[in-house]
C-alpha cells in the first residue's frame, strides 16, 4: 500500500539532509528473498573468506572528474546530475557477475551510494536478462551481507569506483539491462576480463536473489501473464524452483477477477524432439496450474495445454541458420490467461500532473528481446517547484502518479514486476529522487525521465499509446526496433 503523507514525512525526516533514498517512494523494510540457483549455473556454497576491513572514506578517496569511458548511464533528472561511467559487467569465477563503474557527482552537494539508495541496505540496483526474463538482485540480503562496495562520500565534480556482485547468468547470456536508482537503464555487454579489485568481490556466495519477471496484459474481460521458463524450471525439467513458486503465488495480488476460467499454456523452444517438447510443455503447464489453483481459489475453472515448439514468439535460429540462444529463451515460457464475467477496470490515474504545471511527452518506445522499454519526459517550465508524487510499489489496481502503462491493439500492458519485492517492485523508475535533498519534487526548469519495461505486443504492432499516471491524455508513440 502507498504511504500516507504523514508516514512519508516521518520516514524521510529521520534520514540525512541529503538522503535521496527511496524512503518516500518505498517506505517499507526489505522483505526476504528466496535463496535459489541461477538459471543454468548451479550455485555452490563455498567457505566464507576472512572478513575484510571496511575501508574508510580516507582510504578510498573520491576521484576527480575524468573523461567518460565505455557505457555511460545518464541521470533520470536534470536536477540531480549524477552519472554512471564506464559501466562494465565482468564474470568473476564460475558463479558470479560483477558490475563495476564510476559514480560521478555532478551536483553542488556531497553525495554517497547511500544517498541514491545504491548501498547494501536499500539495494536499488538490479540486472535484467531480457531474453530469459530473469531479474538479478545483489548477492546477500539487505544490510551488511549485501555484496556491494563500502559507502564513501563523493564531493562535487568527483567520482568513486563501485563494484556490485550478482549471481552469474547462463553462459549464453551476452549482455544485461543495468538498472540503478537515479540513472537511466542501459544495456551492458558481459566480458571475461579481469575485474578491478574490490572487497565486494570477496564475500559469501549465498542468498542469491534471482527471479522471473512477471508481466501482465489486460483487455476486456481478460488478464494475461507471461512467465519465463528459464527461472521457473531447470533445463529440460518440469520441476518448479523455489523462486518459481513464489512468483506464481504472487500472481494473486495482480489478478482483479474473483471467478471465471484459468488457462495455463506451456511452450518450449525447438531443441529436442517434437514429441518430447509437447510432453514437456504440457507438464510445465500442469506444474504451474497446480501451484496457482490454491492461490486463486476454487472460484475458477482450470485448464492446461501444452503447445510444444509450435507457437514461437522469436526465431529459434539466426538468419544464417545458426543457433539463436536468445530467441530460443524467449520461446521457453508459460502463459496464464484469466477470463472473468466482468470487464477488467482500468486503474485510477492518480494526482493530476497538468494542474501541477508539468508538461509530458513520450521520448521513445522501443523493442528489446520481447519487451518494450518506454521513456517519457516530464518537464517543469514554471518558476516554482512542482510536485510529482511517484511510487514504485506493487499496486496492481492503482496507477500511481508518474507510473507508466502501454495501450496497444491486443490490450493494456502493465509494468513488469518482481515476484519477491525488496525496496522496489517494478522494472521502471526506481524512486522519487528527482532533486538533491527532496522527494516527489521537480524543480523549476528541470526535466525528469520516467521509464518502464513492459511485455511487448505482437511484432506487427508499430504504434502504441503511453499512459502516465496523473495525466489523463494517452500519448501516441511509434514503436522502434
């Protein structure tokens, strides 16, 4: 549930003056995440290394500004000019992946990782393997166990090195979508180069936070969910992983209907025999239905169906005939369709952004491995600060201010979310940190980017409408590849 103004004020008042953490946008303690294996890369616990001495700010001084290298993630708000520079993803051993970058402070104030919630407590940071529909959180639970660099103060015009450690994705994964609070999402390639040394690289390999993205489409009396198979099941198996059960049970919170029919469809890629794939797809659909039934209740009639490799959503091979692992990964999926007797109500749109004097325009909507990444610019042309309340909460029946959704011919796409909420729930704008020391505020003359990840409609859809919570007018946009 979103926080009230009173609880938001109390929570943020206890923070540091410059705290740009998501307390206003999130407002609740982290919840435990399931300990699971990374897909296709079984994790083995290893003896814990001797504890490292935490470096002090004097031991790890912030660096002066230097030219940007590699992938750069720009700021989500012009009033909070921070940058992630030289972002790189490096495999560390067999079971871990290190994100390393320079966090640049372009503000006039001193900031830190904690200021942006990029610390071991709030962990407003994630990696997304789009073809396999898997989201990765930091190794370790919220608190001192989180595998990320120790916090340091970064003076204006300087930067500091950051290392964050995640479970390794499958070997065939070549890039990840990197999501950091305060920064725009960027795609970063995975390399086998040697990572720069950091104490975060030497920690226990436990409490892996890996789970499936849960994406919802609605239309008329129908609600549909897409679940990726790679995190739900081991390769070639119909046995559900612990994180899969949590994801399926969490669907209850996003289902509006209380009765009707539920259809669970299983799909595979083209590897293996046609008969074997048909059987596997049927068994996987039945496994999901078995967990879903007690969660949704007896008000529904349940049906399962396996489609084998017969209904791909992406090519199984590349144009030259060679194998396409990313395409095959998109085809391995389970789809849940819920039909009720009444139409699915559109959520409320929240506070009116127009009354606040804000202007809204779509910057881009583009396809990324079976998803849509939408970006909207919100500008304050006035001479006074304007309010932009924003929540990254699990609010399936309430479209909060600033939250995006997509309308296309096949229905309305909602933000893709995580099954195990921590300090955020959706793959989208992480928090309401739009200005130094303030939440939910767009300073005069500033521009904020709101973004989100959605299930993609069919490939023949070339235009959509973007809805912004708090802005009544749906904004037409062309879909780029």
